[in-house]
C-alpha cells in the first residue's frame, strides 16, 4: 500500500488515478468476439465456453429441470436470507415510483411526462470465483417493478457445464425464466446481436471484468444501451478519531477481495486510527481465503493522513468513489459536502457489505470516477421518460404568437406556418 502523510494538494490529481488497463489489446479481442458471434451464433458461444471457462456444454439454454434441481441445492438458511434481501430491495425501489404530474404551463397548454419500461433488458451475472447472485436481486427486482416485458440473464457455466445454484434459485425467485450459459464478453455480444437461442435486448446491465466492461462499451455501437460505464470495484473510507480501526480495515478488505485490480482508499484525520487501521489490515488479511487477490489490490491502494474532515471530503469528491464510508462522529454535518459518490455509508455500523446485499439500496454503482456524472442503478434505469402535451384551441391562441416570432427569427418558416395555419382557421 502507498502511504501519504499530509500530502500537498498539488499531487492530489496523481493520488486519485486508477490503475491503467491495456485498452487497445482488450478492445481488439472484444471486436474479434463480436465478429465470431455474429458469424456463428450459439456454436461460437459453446466454443468460448470451452476456451475461457473450460466448460463442455451441449447448449446455452438453462433448462427448467436444471433450475428445479438448483433449488434443492440451496440451503433453507440461504433462501431465507435471499428472501429478506429481496423484500428490502423491493421496498426501496418501489418507493421510487412517481405519479404522473400534469402542468398547465400556459392557460390551455398541458404538459406532462410518463414512464415506459425498456421492453427488453439483459442482465449479466459473473459466476466465477464470486458468483454474484446478489446482483440478480439488484437488477431483476427494479426491472420487474418497471414493467420490462422481457428480462434475460446470462452467466458463465462451471467446468461441469452447470450454473451456480444460488444464481438460478434467485433468478427464479425474481421471475426470470430465460437463463443462458455464457459468460464474459461473449455473453454481452450475444445479448447485443442475438443468436439462435438468445434474444437481442435493448439495454444491458451488470458488472464484470475488464473484458465485459469493454464489450458493454462496444455494444453501444450497435444501438444497445448499457447501465453505465464501469471499472474495477472501489471504496474510500474517511475516518476521524472515533472510528474503529478494525471496522475500517474490514471494510477496506471487503472491496480489496473483489479482485487484484480493485482499489481501496483510506483517508484519516487521526494518526492513532491511521496506524491502527493499517495494523488491523495486516492481521485480518491473513485469515481471508482470497488474501492473495486482496493483497494485490492493496498494492494499488492509498492510505492518506490529512488535517481535517473538510480536507478529507474535498479529496473524496475529487476521487469520486463508488462506495464512500463516513466513519465519523458527526457524519450528518458532513452529508451536504458529499458531491461525488455512488453510495454513501454513514457511521461505524453502516458497513459497505450492507449495501452490497440486503439494506435495500442498489449495489450496481458508477466506478472509475464516473460518480462525477453518473448515478447508480435505480428504477429509473429501466424506464424511458416520454413527454406529452395537449394544446386546446385557447392554448394555441395564447402561445401561438410566441412560437411564430421564435420560428421566424430562426428562419424556419414551415415551423411558423404550422401555427399560423391553425390560428387562421
């Protein structure tokens, strides 16, 4: 880990840099995968299953019998936990529904906006060393609440050609019946182009490695939307003198274990908490099954000692973290200062894992500083907003002269005439 004590602001721009990926090589490979799937459809996906996942699969469709069998393999304790998380996520996202509000902007001129669901959406769920069945909840629940007509799910098979049982169980619980055995960039390509088995979608959601991210970006060339630009997972923890070093260390490691390209940032105002948190990390990491991966992530990470919480928040807003933890006493006072963050966790007991799994908020969040201009996934991510207007005869009479003058000033006389011809009648 890189340690900085009271760094000058003129080097902050360097401190907020993320690890750089070899974009050109990745983009070239993704373009080849697009070409291969476009040419050979399902057979290309089966070949990629063998090549990338060492999995022999007869087809890409997950059968109903496989889903039923998977349900038997999930423990009753885990089913209960998934159900509680589902209830909380449903409740939070249902609250985001908005009523139609009609506004009379001028007498006789009524304007309003209505939501329409994105009809066909695709969800990508990583299924390797960390099968993210929790992401099924985070994406399928708002998709269903929005009223999406078709929701499909792609996830990679294991070496035996099977999909993780918890992913299949959660998909069924959330009403997803179309699940496909394909992972990585090729899954994104399949949902973008469509194959014999996998339908083409209008918008793609879900996290993934750098190849998945690159494929989602490439998909936009084909007119398919994505949830947001993304990169490796990250967290920034701000701690004052009352922060609990063991808690801070645990939160930092919870993100570090996502992958070697993840990044964690610790910003503290208290030297004792600063030093004890680093010591706690050294102790806790030894007990983690994914300690090698977490250790590599820590190599890209920074521990920064600053003079004040105001300075810490200023640095955080420049970094724009995916997850921000305010491990401080008077966190309410500092909430208005948070300008750029995907999701914020307040106080010593609001661990980032709560948002990842079961508090109710969505864990699909902007990374790589995109929190400066993107929001995390919400109900709005699955809808389009269409505006409507109705002008009565009186309304056009009240607004017509304004439209005519503006259209004429722009030299668009057909626009003017569309009003004039009505006023004359």
